[in-house]
């Protein structure tokens, strides 16, 4: 629910600012590769995830943009509480919910119109949060034996480079690449929460 409210707030803010100005809404399908191989399993490694972006034209070819992305990854397995028992008696799970909120300034060259190409360059800030939950549950009883939650998050920078092509009237396709840099510390170890992102998107210009 919290993530939905954040997304609704972003949309509302840009809608208010966009009165009488040009607004673009894009939905991306992203392929994300974590920068930190050592912690890719714990904090989200190679994953596909959706991301929504809103852009508001400022002056000339400059615009403000904001985006929200989310994905969940995890594993479940059975294990034994004692070495000598024949069948597994504990169900274990490890889940990570990753949230990426970004925003900044963009500039495009060309025309975001039908049968036209445009190049987009974006820079900005991002916040990446990883909510991790681990639990052990009795297979027969269904009771929770152990449960732990922790959050690792950090603020950082983000850059995007994209190319758009106008498909029909105000609808355009976009291919983009970018990098996210955000850091946090866990047990005196620095965790790189960001990484490389490649995506395909479909947008609508108002």
C-alpha cells in the first residue's frame, strides 16, 4: 500500500505542475544487473522489473522527470532441524523487495513525434531500498519458528540515455540504458545497491 501511495503522489504532483504544459508518461520493462556480485543474491541480482516514468517539459528541450520501479525476488526450500531425522521438518524462505525511486533533469534532441527520432539524456538522484524478510516455518505445524526483517537503503545518482521513435500520433517507443549508484553499509561492508539497467518502453505524450 505504501508503494502505491508513493506512486500516486508522484503522478498527482506532475499532473498539477503540467497544467498547460507538455507531459509524457512512459512504462518501461527493465533488465537490471546488480553492481555488487558478492551481494547480488541477498539484494537483488539480474532481474526484470516494471518502471513507470513521468516527464514534464520545462523550457525548450529541457524537462523534469520522475520514476518508480519495483520488483520482488526470493527463494524457498526445506531443511532439517536435526541431522538424524529422515524428512525435512522446516520450510525456509528468503524474500527481497527492491524499490527504486528516481528523479532529475532531462534534455532531448530531435522530435518526439510520429516517424521522428529523438535522443534523451537524463541525470538525477535515486533512492534504492531493499526490504529483506527471512522466515522458518514448521512444515507440519505451520507455526513460525523464526522471523527476521531488515532494510538496506541508500541515496545516490542515476544517469539515463535513451532513443525514442514516434509510432502513432502521440505514442512513442523508447529504448534506453542507464546506471544507478547508491551505497549503504552492512556490518562494516559497503553494499552497492545500484547497477546497470537496459529497458524498452512505450510512452504517451500530452
